[in-house]
């Protein structure tokens, strides 16, 4: 039988460490400084939201943690190991959803374990567990084209969890959904996270979403990106979008956020 | 069917008169066997800001497209200022969900497009374009092409184009759905300012309940297919509104309860 959660919960263990990250995109004609001296430490099983105005460089930062992009300067450590390239210890959920269109829901979810050479029986069990967890039982054999936006992103989340990674990175996963489906997905993700604790880095430009989900919000400045302020969110979960403490915090953070045109 | 009394209550905004600008009677529309709009009737007062909300996929866009007769309708009557709606005769501006700018035209050419079609003289066109481009703050960008602009700027181009024809009726289909929150706040406030300045009647479709409560004088809550009017709520919260205000939260929760499916 596949073990539901093999990870021991030790709240104070350091999981992710970003030290002095700088990133400049160089082209023939100009150079664009996107991230300047960014530092962050994330503990195991913490849910951290990187929040900032549009186009401020949040995705670039997440890509560096994922190993998809190299920092110009500085290092990222996960579990003490320096990150140079993508790896199975980090699951990623993309803004564009990015499912494999030629694979079924099951095929998408079991892709990671398959590549890692997990035996078929265990792989199927594990995939089924996560498909059930995201509420897609009955859709295992469907292809992505047949799914709605919200359902597709559920597959994306199940796929990220299925490799049993230490860290899950989510890049504006609900940005393309309409407001109502977004509320639904936020509630679902909150349930999944309370059941399956992981270290999570979640990028968004939606302040409601940030406060609803986060243990801690890291407010970023506009380009070049660096930390402006941090907020520990200690409102009891699940949270109420219209409670007075929620709205007060929302205003406070919105006022602190840099303006873009 | 909505009673006249509900309509007369309208809003306390100085812009709004009690006379109906738009009258919709028994609007019905189906695609094949699928009934989408089921005998919908309502009025909109002159100068009123009406928001229409409903569950995802309930047919809000079909609603607006049927209203303007961009779609053929099965049954019903739509009057604007007492005459059957006619996109050629009436001054109606429609802002679509996508940024429907024309990529081969510069900002100012996009903005003047409607005016040229309507055959205004160059003098009037220049005056109007200067005015609306100033209103949305794009003076510096009038010679740019759409692809050189950010999403919020494109949305402003579209808004400027809509206001250039000095519409009597402005229809907006989820115009801010794809923008991030900070930009949305900003454009919402800009829209309210323009609305107050010009006194235009607005029908604004949105998924977002908070947005509807923030903007509207009145909210129509729709049911899922077939679409009917579930509730007609008057929103008399004083402007500028505050999302944390208790009246605001109360109305927001009320509308949420009416359409919550998630």
C-alpha cells in the first residue's frame, strides 16, 4: 500500500534558502535588471506566497528556484543542496497549465513517477490517490481537451504532488480562471494542503488569494524585484474573505504594493 | 416580470433619472434545443450603472449579444430611448472581453475608428480624440501600436474608443477579468469617473461579485441555464465605496449566497 505521507513534520527545518539572488537579462542592445539581491529562507511545510505587482519578476524568481533559469549571481539551496537544474524534488504547477495533450489525466499524473522508474502497480496506486485527492475520480481516462480550466489545473496540481517532491512551486495557477472558479480552486488547494503538508511557494498578483492561502506573504517591489516587506498571516484557516481582519490586512498590503501602469 | 416600482427606486446618484433608457421585454434565445435566455424582461434607467452577475457559464455574454441583436433572438423586444435597438442608429458602445484593438492601427486611429465610420468631420474627430485620449491618460502613447502597450493600456484604448462616440449606452462584457487586481481597482475608478462626467447608461457584465458591488447602482443576479433574473438588487451604498465597509460586505455576501455554486 502506498504511504499517504511519509514526510515527518518538523516545522523548524530550513527547506529553501535563497541567498543574494540577482538576475539581469542581457540582449544585444540593452540589459534589464529583474531581480536585485533577493534573500529568503523558507522552513519545511511552510506555505509562502510571493506577492507583487504585475510584471515585477515573480515568475523569473520562481523559475530560478525551480532551476529552469540561472541566476546571474547568488545561490538557491533546497535541503542544503545547491540548485543548478530542474529536479524531481521540486514539483511545478504552471500559469499556462501545460498538460501533455496526448496523455490522459492518468497519463499526465503518473508521468513523473514513470520517468523515475517507479513500478507500474505503485505508480497507478499513487496516481489514483492524487487524482482522488484533487477530486477528479471518474476522469482518469479523459484527455485534457475535454476538461474545463479549473479541472485542468487540478490535474496540474495532482501531477506536481505525484512525484512526492519536497517542494511545490505554483506560478499563478489560478490566474486564468474566472473569479468564481478561482474561489473554488483556492478552497480546494487549502484542503489539499491541510491534508498533504508540503513546503509551498506560490506566486500570485491577487491579494485575496495571497491572504487566503499563505502562512507568510513576501511582498515584492516592482522591477528590479526584491523583498519590500513580509507578513506572517496567523488568521485561523480556512479563512473568510470578508472577515474584518482579512479585509483590513488586504487594504494594508494593497497600500504597500508598488504601482505599475 | 419586474415591477415598475423596483425600477423607479433606481439609485440615488444624481446622474440617474427615473426614465427608462433601455427596455427589454420577454427576451428569449436558444441555440438549437438549448434554451439560454428564458423570457427575460427588465428596464435600465437613463444614467444608471447596472451590473449583471451570475454563475460561471450561465449565459451572460449571450445575454449581452442578444440584447444588441448581434445574435438573432427567438422572441422579445428591445427598446433604446423608445425605439427598437439598432446599432447603426443608436450611439451604443460595446467593450468586449478581449482587448479588441485593431493591431494595424495606431492608438489614435483605433480611438477614432468609430467616429470615421459614423462619418464625422476631421475637425470633430480631432477634438473628440484629443479629449478622450486625455481622459484615459494616453497622450504619450497616441502614436504607438497595440502590441507596444501593456494590457491595462490596451484596455484604456478600448475605453477611449467607446467614449469617443459619446455613447448613450455603454455595454461592457467582463472588461477587467484578465487584469491583475491593482490595475482593476485603478480602471474601475477611472470608469466611475468617466461615467459620472458623461452621464452615460452602463450595462456591465462581470463574474466578480466584489466588482459588481463596487461599481453598480443596481445588480441583476442571473440564474444558470436557462438564464432568468433571480434577483434585482438596488445598491445604494454611498460612493466612494470601501470594500471593508459593513454595508459593502453585507451586500457582497448576499449576492454570493444567491449565486454560490462552488
